[in-house]
C-alpha cells in the first residue's frame, strides 16, 4: 500500500500534537505501519506547531517530504500559506474555517472535530478512530470529543458527496 | 505507553525508557532538556526509579556511582548538557564501570529549542567511549539493550545518541525479553581501577584503548556495528553510508541504493564500511550534523565525496537528501516562516521584561522561557550563552564597562537554571564584586517551564511530584554572603519589582531580587500537588 501523508498545522495550545497522536494511533489500530514526527519545546509558547503523520505498508522517514502531503489540515488561518508547500499538487487542504459551517460542540473539541472532517478523506475504520480518541483523552472528555468527531465526520462525508473540499 | 502490551506506538524517548525498564535499570537520572526530557518521565511512569539532578554533571556522577556498585544506570540530557557533564565523562571512561552506564544524549540539529547544534558523536570520540546512533523508536529500544550489553561486557560507559526526529517521532516498537542484571548491586574494592591518581590513570588509559580496539573488532562483524538495508528496487550500484535519522531519509530518497547504517559511529567499524564501499561503484555519506562518518570513512581509506557545506546546517529530510544525492550545492530556498513562540499571555515574566526594557538595562540573560524576553515587544535581553552565564557574564560586563554603563547591567536567571548553574556565579559575585556592585534578578516561576514543567530542587517536589526537601533560594544566596536580598511578587503587587530595582540601582552594592510568581501553565498543577490525595 502506498504511504498516506498528512500534515496537521496550527498554533501552540490548540492540541495539534494530541490530534496527531489520535490519527497515528487510529492508523496503528487499523494495522498499518505508522510514523509521526513533530517539534516540541519552544512550540508550546503560542508559536507554529506542525506534525507529520504517515501510514502504509512500510513507512521510512517520519517526515512528509515537501510537496507530498495528501492532506494538509490547518487549525488556524495564519498557518495555511506557510504550509501550502507541503501539499502535493492535487492534495487536499482542510481548513478549520469549515467548522463554522456546522455545530461541533465546545471550542476545545474543535481539533477533534477536524479529525472527524479528515476521517471522511481517509480509509481508516471508524472504530479505530473511536478507540484512538478514547485512548488519548481522559474518560470525562470522551462523550464531548466523540460527538465532535461524529459531527466533523458527518460534515466531511457530506462535503465529499457534494464535491466541496 | 503501557507496561502490558508487546507492540506499541512510541516516540524514541519512550522506547529508551521501556528498554531500560525491561532490562532492569536500577536508576535513571538527568536534567530536563528538549528533546531528551521524556526519557526519565516515561521511565518513572513505567515504575522505574527516576530522579532529576540539579544539573547534568551531578546526574552523571550519581549514575557512575550506581554503576560502580554493579547496578545498571541511565543518565539523560540534551547535547549542551553533555558540556556540563564532560568532566566526569572523560574520566569514567578511564575508570570503567562494574554494572552498566548508559549516557543518553539528545542532539537538536536545526535548533528547534537550543542555543547551538553541536554533535555529541564528537564527544564519544573525544572521551573514547562507544556510541550507538538509532534511526527510529525500535532501534532506540534495541540499541538501549545493546548499549547495556556492551557496557557490561567491556565495563565501559556507552553513549546513546539520539536526535530530535528520533526522540520526538513515534513509530512501532516490539518489546522482547531482555537479560536482567547478573548480580544484585554490591561493592568490590579495587582502588587501582577507580582512584585516578596518575599511576592508575596511565594504566587505565592503555586499558581503555585496548577495550575500544576489542569493541571495534566486534563492531566490524556484519550486523553488529553496521546494519545493511538493501535496495528495494533494482539496485543502481550506489552505496550510501548513513547514520541516525539520515538512514530513514536515505532509504526513502534512494530506493535503488543499498544503505549501510553505521549503528556505532565510534569506534568506527572501518572494515565493514570498507567492504561495503568496495562492493559498490560509488559511495555517499548521509548524516545529520558534523561530518563524523565522512571523516571516519576518509581515515579508513574509503573514497567518499564531502557533502556540500549547506547540508552541515539544520535537520535533514527526504527532500534535502534527494538534493544532496543529486549533487545540488546551490543554497536551498528557506521554508516559509511560521509564527515564532512568545511569552504566554499572562506570563509573569512579561512584567519583568517591560521594566527592564523601560529602564534601558543591559540584560545578561540565561536559558529558559524567559529567553523569549528577547522577542518584541520587549527586546529586553542582550546576551544568552549557556546555563548560568547570566550571572558570571553580567559580572564580566560590570568589571569591564565604564561605571555609567556598568550600572545598567542586570543578570536575569530562572529558578531551575539558578539551581543548575547559578550558585557558583553568586559565589563569584561576593568574592570578586565589581566596583559598581551588581544586581541579579531571579525569575522564580516555581518550575522548569521551558522543557514542559519539570520539578527541580527548589520546587520541593521529586520528578514524580512527590514531596521532597525544598531548597530556599533566598536563604542560599544570603548564606553565600549576598548582603541585600529581596523577595517580591511582582504580579500581586505591580510596583514591587520597580521599587526593588530602584533601591538596588540607587545603592550600588550587591543585590539579589527574587521575583516569585508561579508559571501560569504550572500554577494549577502546583496547587494540585500540594493537596494531599483524598
């Protein structure tokens, strides 16, 4: 299987690393080889945070080569242009701006809602996503985040069938 | 990460911790530093005995003591921490160890969170110890186990060198049963081995070189110090000699080339690399950082072209390795700039840097979150070199500058950095006071914030956030002999720090001002630790 490449970009404090952990774990649970790269440290202080997630039958480098991302997910409008070079020419940009179009619960579940939107573009089984969300978050936050994920997934599937990005 | 499953998705730091746990490592010690910090946190979470030391020198000395007692010890730090620990490193190579001593050092090529991008493999060569250089989390696990085996077999400390993309990348790790220590900790007296007076040390140096020679011969066996990753498509007869994360990038960038991973850059398995090179029409070296493998190849009479200078800087990637292999030497287009980090909204450091900026102070700064005081709108830091240099470099500025300028110099240091390397600066200040006096501002936010809120001796809690003896910073500086010590909460009382600086600047003597206010990110956790469990 060809390696699937995803870049998630946002700002420190938005839960970008947590979101990448959930995606990587969902792919792992689905039986794929997985690698994930990120930069910590300074990034905690409100600066740009990028994470690369790759899965397939065998993944070598943990970083998505420039111009090879199948999907770029951005959690802040300021992080679109500086990350566009990561996308392959026919790659898909998923901006958190789309969250304005549907109800997804509280703001702190926005990143998980975006994972729901992303999930509509990927071939990972829904139960792997659910298990990964449960595994990454404390139990008291499961219901809120599973609901946000479902809302995002629903909106993502609707957008796919209507041909919108 | 958990202790019950055999196959998990882990970052390199967690994989090292898991291997240490599986191999029965008795003690983990270190000082926090990105990207190494998670090793001891994970080791503690797995039930291992892990502790933060005041600095890396102390950590390595605690570790070597444990290894003298036939225990297995793991010492962790970032690359610049090894500068601090270099003194014991060079001589514990001579004494050797009875148990295992593993020094896990995390390099930061590209300086995501560091002040330089020094290459720790150079230290392994200089200190004459073996170094292992894993490429992913599985190798981080396997090489930790191998490092323990080598350390015990040859009674020598072993460096485990990792880089940001190994530490902070996740990949799948499969655990296995690892051999446990052969004996419980105990002491066997042999001063000739462990007291490095010249007569003993001369013999120890000869012994060390003999060990390294034996290890090199071992490493030259196929699959020991080198690992062959054969081309996955029809081979192009090009060979790539690679190390660390460069192996992963090279295998992806050149699927038609055979890649020989140098798992042990020192002692260099020259015969294995020479045989690989002889079997290929041409060879290229792919490595992040300094040209360590390249130089070793040249010394071994392996013909390899030097990498163009541009690849010496920053991290490698598949994109950059493709350029390198294509022989491109032109400067690379810089990636689009992201948003730089800044002091958090509501961070107590902000008020301090506003004051220093408005007073036109010459600020001798230090390493921590507060280094971000150099960013707009503050631009209130003039120098940052290394841990603790704020105080000593500030004294040097005071000694050299004419009085009017000297009086503007203020040293600014955080609480964890003060414990790490600030104490000796205070001793210097009272011993050799500048004619204009000096002012040291300790920004005490109650945590090691920059690396992710770790404890230290002045928080009064252990690595696992359990109560411990608390070092009182103001008591220590008074005891050293600083005549004027003030403690203020500059957030609760907006004028307190300005008033303290007024007094200190007017007086011209030696002053330490402790501005104490918990880090905004840590405050809730600190309260939680202080509340006894119900």
